[in-house]
C-alpha cells in the first residue's frame, strides 16, 4: 500500500503562515488548504523548525519577528501538531554531504541542500517555498511557489 503524496514546507512557509499581515499569507493559506483537500501530507524538518525559531525570536531591528520564547514555542507546537515531522538520520546526512560535493554548494546554500537531502531520503518530491530559484539545481524535485498551487 503506497503512502499519500507529500510536500515539504520550507521555513519561509512556516514563518509566514503565522502572520496574517504577510503579503504571502493568503497564497500560503490557500496552498495549504489545496494540499489538504488532495490528502497531501504536509511535512517539516528539524532544520526548518530551527530556522523558524531563529527568525521568530530575533529582534525586529535585526530582520526578525521579535517574539518571546513563549510565543515562539506556542506557534512551534502548532506546527508540530499540524504537520508531519521528517526525521534526521545518517541517511539524510550522507545524502546531504553527497549533494554538497555534486553541486559544489557553498555558503548559505548548504541549508537548501539539507532540505533537498531530507526530501530524497523520505521520498518527498514536492517543496513549497517562496524561494523557488534556490532549489532549481536539485533533480527530480518539484519546487512550487504558494501562488502557483491550484
């Protein structure tokens, strides 16, 4: 018996879905509802939740949301309740390392490669993100902007 299709949520999706004033909020909300109607598993990784925590707790004058630990924890618990966790493993690590070398990845892009590695290992072929271009190099992955979800 095969599992339902799955979509990984990038950290920028996790961040923006909690802010109704974000310009992408309606597109993200509609995309998530569309995935739910199609019974698509919506997933997150420890890395994406960590990036969410980083921006949420960073002061607003440093390009963060300036939330307290308690506020951030409350939203993180909702994410953990509503979405499926894709665990880290040796297989994810090994695939990530191989992607870094294969695509000659440097700097901040190592984080994108880690998400791609998790997708490959967990057989998740679709990624929902605001930053579609950041993932174009990874073969076999479908990278979707929330505004393009039907």
